[in-house]
């Protein structure tokens, strides 16, 4: 089921709060903050998976963006912030 505008707004807030608590990079050098920013962009602009391909993201950021797009489309029930907790 596709999320409501309120649920999307809640996820944006949750992701922004997580961003403030997470280290900027993983031990492998992946940018956590950029990945969260990508997911927030997808949620704010209601981007699709195809749109994510045009953002020029690295693999880690792209995975987070696509997961957010799938949640917005109702393909998955896992919330974008849920994967970080």
C-alpha cells in the first residue's frame, strides 16, 4: 500500500534525525549522510526508481534512494528510516 503524505513526512523527519546521530561514513568509506540525503530527496520529490538512475549517485546512495522510491510506490513495506535502525 502506498504511504500517505503524512507518513512520507514522518519518514523525512526520522531520516533527518538519524542523519544527525550517524557517523558521516561507514568503515568502508560509504557516505551515510549522502545516502540519507538521497532518500530524503526521493521522498520530498516523490521520485521513482527510474528517476533514481538519473541522479548520479554512487552504489550505496543509489540503494538507499531506490529503497525509498520502492516504499513510496508501495512495492515494499519497509520504511526508509527502518533500514537504519
